[in-house]
C-alpha cells in the first residue's frame, strides 16, 4: 500500500528564493529514490510564504528508506534556518 503524506511550513520573509532552491534540489534527489512515486512542492497563492509538499512512496519500507537518507538530514538542518516553525509539520494520509 502506498505511503502518502504532506508537509507544511512557512518561509521567513525574504528567504523564499533560498527555500525554493533548497526544495528544488532536494526534490530532484528524492524523485530519484527507487520507491518515490511523487514529490511535489508548492506555495499557496493566497499566502506565498506558506509551502505545501506532497509525497508518495510505494510502501512503508520505501518511506523508511527515504527517512534514513543522509541528504534528508542535511535538508532538514538547512530548512530549519529558513522557516518560521521549529520544523516542517508532517501529516500522514490514509486512502479512503
């Protein structure tokens, strides 16, 4: 069963270009993971500092491998300095 989730966070004012670049580079890497089906990052039209990232993996094992990837830790460290929250907020999803 696919593992689906989304992450939300708010960029600090003036950091949008850095967040965009970081997400773009990270997304390219994540999309190359064998179990990644979708990695899609967006900004809200009505609140351009607010980001929404949708991810989908083939199964829980693929998601665990994603979480264990070293580049993910580097991404999380880098993004922490660019966003308002202490960390991105992850929400796991179940299909209906």
